[in-house]
C-alpha cells in the first residue's frame, strides 16, 4: 500500500544502532523497495531475528537494490524469495558474481550449524530448528539478480530511478543514489544510501565516490569514533610483518579469522608480497574456506577492475599458498607440523571453519590469533578481543592460552574523519542525515563531529523498525509504526545467553581452582541452595 499522502516512508529494519542486518524499506507512491536484506549477527537475541518472520509481507516488496555482497547486507535475500518476493534484485555485476558464491555458502553453513544445534537440543528434548533457507531458495534468488554498471541510471519502479557509485569498500560495493518522484511535486526527492563506505587508502580499490545535492542521506557510521593514522602500503605490510614474526613458533600456528570475501584476498596479497620480497620466510599459507577459494576466483576474473590487479594475479600463483576445499583437507590441517598460517572464515569467529581451528589451537601458548577485522559485540571474536580467559565453542569450554592480537589495517570502512569528509562532499544536504550501521558510541561521536558542519540539518540515529516520512520540508516521525521486534537496548549488546555462557565458564574456572573435592562440593551446594531459593520464591 502506497503512503497516504504520497511522501516516501522509510523504515529501518536493520543496521539501526547496530552493524548487522542491513535492511531499509522505502515505500513510495508507485511501490515498495528494499535497500539490502541482510543477516543479523552478534548475540543470540539478534541472530534469532533471522528465523523470525519479516516485519513486512515479502510479497509486498516490488524490488530490491543491493549495496554489496557481504552477508550482513545480502544474507536474507533467499528468505525473502522463499517468503514470496517476486521482483528484481538490482546490484553491480561483480556483486551478482559474488552473491553466486556467498549465498550458497551461507545456506551450506546454516545446514551444518542447524544439524549441530539439533543434536545438542535433542539431548534435552528441545524442538528442532530448520535452516532459514535452502539451496533451491538461493538458486531462485540468483535468477532474480540483475547486474548493472557504475554510473548507469536504472528504473527500479515507476518514478523511482537509481544509479550505483563505487563505494570503495569491496569488489562491486556501491553507494546508491535514488531519484523519487512525489505526486504533486515537479522536483523529485534525492536520496542516497551510502552502503559501506571504504577508507581513503584501500588495497585493490579506488577512493569512495558518491552523488551531491541531496535531500536525505542515509550513511553508515561503523568507525565514526575512530581516527586512524594514514598508512601507506609499505607501512601496512611492515606492521603485518612484525605480527607474523612475533607469532612464529616451531610447533605453532598463526590463525587469522577473516571475512572470506575481500579481507582474505587482501591478506593473501600482502603475505605473499612480504615473502616474495624476502621480508618473511616462505611460510605455508592455508586458506581454509571454500567460500574464500571461490571468491578468490571471482576476484581473479575481475582483476581488470582492481587497482594492482596484475600483482594480485601473481600473488595467487605463489607456491606456498594453498586452498582447502574438502572437509578432509580442512581436518588434515590439525596434523600439519611446523609453523604455518591459516586464514579462515568467519571474520568474527561466529561460524565456519575458524571455529574448528580455534578448538585445535586456542588452548595452546604456541598459537597466535590475529583479529584483522571488525568484531561486533556478542561475537566470539569480540569476546576474545576483550580478553576472555576462557570461551565456549560449539558447546565446549576452552581455556584461552593463545596470544590474541588485533590489527586495524585492513578495514573496509572509512574512519571518523574520512566519513566526515565523505558526508561533507555529498552537499548541499537539505532534509536530514540518518546515521546507521554503527554502535552507540561511534555513532554519537560521528554525530558530534558532524553537527557544526551541518548546522540546522538534523543528524538522526534511528532505532530498529523506526519509521519516518520523507517530505521536502524535512523528516516526520511516524507514530503508527508497529513496536520494534526487540528492545532497542538489546541491539549490539550482550544478552542473557552470553551471561549464562560466562557463568558456566566462571563456575568451571572456580571448581578447577579449588584445592580439594570437599571445597568443590561446598561451592556446588551453595549454588544449588541459591537456585532452590529462587525456585521457591518464584513458584517454579
């Protein structure tokens, strides 16, 4: 149903005071479109949103415009199709190519994770969980993909046109410019959805671009509170070189949790470059991710569009570089002797083969875990980064003895000053700036940084499922929007599942540290007494 007064209505169904689940619904006089339809990551409270119904009827969506292929932006597209979406999905050509490997991988990982979860739930007679979508849903989704070139105007709906600008974030990433006709108005509303904006100096990619002269700008703020040092290619490689050298142990390993698309290819390029120049010995590099292997083939095919594409192709032919494809190849890594490097997905340690590699090495002081990307709150990567002494992986408890290191050299996101400059270059801005895709502190920091530049232009930070009307005179908050699916404070924060996991780990640590069985029995009795008192008080 179109808006009653003809003005577009924008609803923020994801990446609202959080960094995952990107999904913005734009209702216009001629139809409804989505910008992105991504998967939620982080705490179980957020991830459960992936399994719940959409807050809209999938069949009511007429078209989708996709900023890029990362799963937090594209990962629920097959669910949308399974639930009845029948329109076109518009994206750049490389994004379509990458979705052809990323979405099947997402379905595969879901099947494995659900299989493992159902085995655990069966032990305590829990209900079975089914995957969010199937391989067939992915195939039908790919049939709806339409590839476009940067700069070309396309008609998405009657009276709604769009074009893609290079966002400099990853292969195929785009900022989306929209021109939306409003009944009774001669001049269209001009909107811009930033997608994920790349930094000024990004390996393999040019600086981010975008349109100017806008009514409304919807912009990411992931690193809005960060001010990085500008770093050349040589300086970045020097830092990586030091980390690798510090990790070398004859009987050890360097594990690098990595996003399979873009980050893995950047690490391959820099590590092989350091070895080719003699800065590092020729250490075996294992890319333990079928998705990364297939994505690397996509990069190889699109090397002509990359900065330094020829050098990247040479890096892929390095003799010390190995890709594991089968499960057997991956399991065999547990038996590799001598120091080696493993690059494995997922980048936040939430799924994929990195969890198996961590189970093999996290308890060993001969290992180093090098976090090379953003770690959202509630993820295993963030828990490690925050200094956890023990963690649970797939239901098992492990002491953390490996060195945990982090480098912020390969971010695909602009920092605070870069975002400020990019936003300023989009002017003049008439209606409002909406900050999305960021946690509370960096979002507030960016808003504070921008306000002097923008003057009376409002800088808004929408919450999950918040809805606003976009008028030529400014945004109007819609009070008739349904209640949000989860409380705003539950977004991008730890939940009770994390608390329970931490309690189990603390209890295990306390029991292990006690001197004898009598003391352990006393501790267990005290805990049972507290639980019995709670049950009596609450009548359970």
